C-alpha cells in the first residue's frame, strides 16, 4: 500500500483515478490544481504523485519544477489530455522536470495501475 | 476637393488616389492568421476536454464491469458516464454553433413550453444541492426563434449558473413580457419576451463583466468550459434582434436577462 497524491482540475477524473487506486488498496489524497498540489506536497509525504499538466492556478509543469527543487521527491506520473503536446520536445521537458512517466489521456485502469506498480517497485528497490 | 467654374458651379473634383490593394491584402492575411490561431487554440482546447471526458466514460465503464455485483457502485459509474457524455454533447453543440454561419430555422415558439422541456433534461447535469425553479410568465407573447438556439441559451446559462455555485444554491429561470425603448444596435423597441436566469453563486466583478461575451474568455477551470458559451449566446441574441444584459455582484450572484422581440402574425420579418 502506498500514499499517492492525485492533482487534476477535472473532478470526474479525480474520482475515477481515486477509485482505480483504492481498489489496489492505496491511500489517496487529491488536489484540484497545482497550487493545492504543491501545498499538499509541502506538508505531507507521498510515495507517488500523479499530476495533470493543463490546470489553473499553477499547472503541472510548475508542480514538476517545484518537485525538482526538493531534496527528496516521490515518483511522478505526468498526464495530459492535450495529446498533440505529447511530442518529443514535450516528453524531454517532462523528463527534465523529473516526471518518471508521461501518460496521454485517456488513460485506462490497466495502464495506470501498471505504471503505478512499476514506479512503486522502483522506489522500494532504491531504498 | 470640388472644382468650381467661373460661374461658381461645380465642374468636377480634384483629389489624390492611393492604391490600398496591398494594405487590404495584408489585413486579410493578418485576419486569416488570427483566425487560424484562434481555431488552433479552440481545437486544442476541445481535444483536451474530449480526452478528459473519454477517460471518464471509458474508465467508469471498466469500473462498472469490475464491480458488477455492487449495484450502488454500478449506478454511480453510470451516472458519471451520463454526466461526461452530456458534457461532450454540449461541447460538440457549441463547436458546431460557433463554426457554422448559423443557418437558423426560426419558428413561432411557446417559450414557456420549450423552457419547461429543457429544464427537465437539465437534471443529470445539475447536482442535488442546487435547486432549479422555473417561473413561467402568464400570457406570454409568442416569439419566432430557432428552437435549437433557444435550447442552447438555456443549457449554457444553466451550466454557467451551476459552475458558479460549487457549494450549492438556487437557479431561477423566469419569463415575462416587457416593453423596451429603442436602443442602438439590433434591438427593436416595443414588446419583448424576456427570459432571466438568476443564480445565488459567486458573482462577477466589473473587470470580468467587461469580457464575459468574448470568445474563449473563461474563469472556469480547464475541462469545465471552452469559453464559448456566453459568446455563443451573445451571437444568438444578436442574430435574432434581441438583447442581453447582466447584473452581478461578487458574493451575491448574477442575473442574465435575454429579450426577444414579439412575433406578431400580422408583421413578417423585416
């Protein structure tokens, strides 16, 4: 079981991913935008963060930049509904900002839970 | 400059010609470039929203299969799918309404009947903590409108009001007949049928009010609006020689009032 933060401004997406992850018995915390996400990250420890990119207040790139500035950071999955942006430049930018995986929406349950499982295993192995 | 003969009569004109062909061409090219950029932004925004809704639809269908023995859970999944599908329908509608030259087909409408029907279809989209009330005006005059356009107005207004009341509240739709004085623009004077949409939501300040009818302007989170709803309504109202006004106070709510000229059987469209 892991502690996972979901950052997304679409409440239906948040509800769906929470359901996916709770089925895998993970503990889930949610944030509706980048600003709230960063606030949560600064006061709590998480094993993994799943963040949308296009959001109000502060977007996913700002979340990733904030995480990169921290001495320790959780594993990160970046998601985007703007598929056209998932070109090579964008993926490189994500990698630079320490996203461990980049998933284009729509993401199905199997893909998401497999990505979460893989990153949590990597994190455990690194400890 | 006029040229006068010896008798003081106009005999001709003297002037300077400038060839503005190139200037016009550059203006057209600039306009086209701006339009393409706007279309690109619109396409990107719509694709983003559709991807989100596809994820909700696909994902909840999968969840329902996984939890098929839990009826309450399955029902919840189905409700999520319905909301996402309706949102997608609205986006498609707005996109079509914004893209076409609007070949409208006005018919003489019973506005109260139309609104009552549309209000019924709002229920999957409006959460339980928002109470929707329709107050039909008595002896309402007839108007000539495209029913699809009227539907668009009601849906867009209702969804905007919903989004302004995340903690719940009241949405009141009311119709009535008023007599308007002549104003600039497309508005005729005389008897009009007016539809007002009042919410007890967050309200808007003057700075926001100045921009609300601009295409792509939105105060909503991504995925919750394309910024075309009010621009579409504004276009519909002007197309039908109507008017739209808004009154809003931050923290106290908003009232939108749209008015359309009455249809008189003895007066055809002018």
